[in-house]
C-alpha cells in the first residue's frame, strides 16, 4: 500500500491539509492552479458582487471547461499520433519494397 503524503495548501485564502499518494509538490501545483483560476474570475467585473454559491459554480464550470478542453486536445493528439504511426508504417513498407526492387535490378546488371 502506498504511503500517503500530507501537505498544507492555500486555496482561495484558506489553508487545507491534503493527503494522497501524490508528492506534496504536485498538490501545491494543483492548489496554485485553482488559485490562478479563482484570481482570473475575481478579476472579472461583477464577479465578487455575486453570492458565494454563484461564485463557486463559476469556479467549478471554469475548471470543468479546462478539463474537457484538455481531454479533447489529448484525444486529438492521440488521433494525430495514430495517423503518423500509420504513415510511418506505410513509408517503411514502401522503403523496403523499393530497396528490394533496387537489389533485384542490381542483380540483373
């Protein structure tokens, strides 16, 4: 069983103790990302005048939006990688075929 790592993080002005298998540095990085998203939203006109429930929902929506955009980009990159691997396979096959033809032509000479 993996050892749990605990670290204190500051999120939106509050200190939380987080525990998990991840390194404390990773947990700090996650907290920094959340703080960055909160800061961007707080900079939007009128955001801080909204009630706390609305603010929280907007934070959740922004985090989910980033997640799904990243997921979509990862899927697109995997598809591109698969296409490139197919192209490489095809080019290798073509190269071998041309090498065999060249060897056959050289033997005829």
